[in-house]
């Protein structure tokens, strides 16, 4: 199963969680759907995470960037960088959607006092669909 298929599966799970009013879980799955779609698009363009790092950072991260499986090494913080998102051809609004999805995922996964709410998740789902369209990734119908 490729990353686009995994993205579609995570998007389907986000939709199910949203319908079931499990907004924290929906935020987590939606972020991973966006993350996987972005990583795959970079890979198709021949880019790696190292392309968006300074030489110093590559040295510091060293072995952690080397894959021990067939999965690519794309640290979440590197994908979220302006240069990385801009290279995907995302608009300012779409870049903000990716960053907001990442923040909501952290809140959804680890937040004790704050959770992701209905309206925030509804808006995020709508904007994420625009990101998928821009990337040329079909996540519907899995």
C-alpha cells in the first residue's frame, strides 16, 4: 500500500471520527492524511527531507534521516517548513491549513485541557480538501 492510499485511509478515518463527534481523533487522522500526501508528492518530485535542511542540521540529525525500511524519513518539523510547503505549490492559505492540521493533531493527541472542537474540525476538513486537490491527490471513495 502506497502513501496516497494510506492518506486516503486516514482521511476516511478522519471523516468517520468527525461524524461520530470524536474530533480529537479526527484531527489526528486528518493531519496524517495531509502529511502522507505531502511526503508522497515530494518523493514523486525527487525531493527528500534533507533538501530542506542546512548542512549543520543534516550533520546533527545524521543517522536519524536514514531509513531502515522502505518508508522515507520525513521529520514532521521539516515538512512543516515554508520552503517545503512552498515547493509543493501550496498557496498561503493551504500552507496555513497544513500547519493548523499539525497543531490540531498535537492538541488532539496530547492536549489535557484543550480539545479540538466541532467548528474548528469542520473548517479544517474543508480546507484540507483544498490541499488534496492542489496536490492532485484523490482521498475520496476509499
